[in-house]
C-alpha cells in the first residue's frame, strides 16, 4: 500500500508541475470547445453540433455555434458529447479499499491526507468536478486542508463541500464497538449524546472549516421478515436542534439514515438530505417531496460490498438489502422524492463511481433524470445552484465530454475523456 500511494503521489507532483505552467495561459485567453453534441440537462435537448465559449473560467456562450474571439484557442473534441461536470454528493476521500476501520487505526492523519489528495485527483479525472465529502472517518478537520489546497490551485481535485468528522452517539453506527474495549480505540466520528453536545460539536467543526454537518441517525441495520430494522440514534428534537444551529450560520445538515423511524425524524427536522434511504414510509416520502429533501441512494457501495463479501452468508445479506433498496427506490421515484447522485466511494476505488448513474437507471430512473440528479440536483444540494450543474452562459466552466450519448447509454459516463473545471483543462 505504501509503495502504491507514494508512486501515485509522485505522479501527482509531476502533473502539478505540468499544470502550473498551463493554468495562467488557459485562464488568460478564451477557449472554444467544439464537439458533436451538447446535452442541455435542464430540458434533455441535444444540441448538435455544439460549441462552448469559455472566458475567464466561466461559460460565455453555448449553442450550435459561438463567437470565436481573436486569439481564442479552439479544442476540437470530435464526435464526443459535452455535458456539465458530474457531481457526487456522497464521497469519502479519506477512505480506500481495504479494512475500513483499520485504516483509521493504522494510518496516520498526514498519510490519510495525502491519500485523500490522490483520491480527489482520481475523482476529478473521472469527470466529477464537484463533490460533498461525507466525513473524514476519524481524520477530523483534515478535509479543510484538502479543500483549501484544491481551491488555491495547489492540487487538482473537485470543488468540495466538507464536514470534518461525522457526529455519532456513544456506541453508535461509527463507534469502534468491535474492538477490545480495553484498548480504547477511538470512534471514527465525534461523540455527541444530547442536543447540547451536538451543537457544541457542530460549533467546533465550523470553527475548523466545515461547510455542513453530517450526522449518523440510524444503525445497526438488519432485515426482519423482509423489512428493514434499524434503531434511530437521535430524537426528532435533537435533530431539529442541529438543523437550527446549522441554519444560524447559513449551513445545513445531512444524515446517514437507512430506515424508519430515523428517516421520518430527519425529514420532520428539516435536514438537507437523507443518505442511503433504503426504506422510507409514505409520510417520510411525502415530507421529502414537499420540503425538497434529497434522497441520496448510494447503490454502488451496496453492490461493491455484495461482490466482495467475506462469506457466502454476508453476500446473501448484502444482495437481499440491495434488492430491497431497489424495490423501495422505485416507490420513492413514483412518490416524487428528489434524488441526488451519491456513490459512497472510498471503500471502493475512487474514480470509478460513475457506476452509480448506471445503477440508478437500472433500478428505475430515466437516463435524463439520472443526469439531472448528478448535475442540477447535486448543485442544489451542495448550495451551488446557478453556478454549476449546467452548461449555460454565466455558469462556471465545469464541463466534461464522453464518447457516445449518455441519453442513449448512460454507461458512457464511465468513460469520461475530457475534463474542464473553472475553464482549466485537466484531461483531454
């Protein structure tokens, strides 16, 4: 593992040296992108042929033809399809494949921070130009440094919303309950056992740079007579206190919540998203539609765990849980629950999470709806609506290109061949 991440780190350093000389040139002069087609994700209209004029890191024009200013650089992308940069609303940059809990014990925070920077680069090169990091899994506010380094142009990566550690109660979902208690292994989350403690933890995390708060609301999950059983962790009143505190400083709360009654408590409290959302009651779905609370399904991690289960019994359990989630997902779509794309990448390799689009379509979404979930809806959930999520004049120039047409085959998103973020080309 050590050799692998050192090799990747050296490659990243070489890329940084290459990019450093190119960044000033790219932002100083206009760029015209030319391709076979452009997808208007708001309407589903395909514009063919397609051109986009990028000036000063933003989109100046988009259509079948655009102005070609004197001195502009033209990039001909041939038969490819242009679309907005993809948005993953549930990632873990500080995790990699392997024993998830042991990573937080065996790897230092500095080592994990380097790994997170490499993961951010892999995600960007796969077309994800914006992400929400849903907890550092015990690395505290190290994600603040990762976000800031990317924002300052020191390292390549997506624009990020970060949460620091997630918040969890004693003995809860992320507590290290399977280790010898005499070793006093720390939880991967921040302890908070009351509304007062939740608010105190939030204030500390905001002081250290967090953009939002992640709370574990349910766990441990089990299937009982074909239905999901998962104890709630915080009461509705405790979650409401968290939402009120976040709103006080213009921030929001996201919850890990797979089933009832925790999901209902979260919806009533007014969280921004319910991540995983394996099984929701009719009332929870009604509230989510009414209040525009996003469900973030994270199918890819469930598929990965099923494919890599340690025992046949664990594989059978994971596949039953995935089947249940797929059935419930169709009910959620029919009920009008807003959806955002989130893969839970980290326990499986970074840069491969476009699989989430494929699974959302497999389980009932149209390709256009899946695209909208991973662009427009992602932008809304991350608080960047009107800035990213579409290729239109005035938006930041976060643009990717793929071979083929993802409206005809959504799997095309798994083969991004061009990546631009803020008008800078990172992959061509």
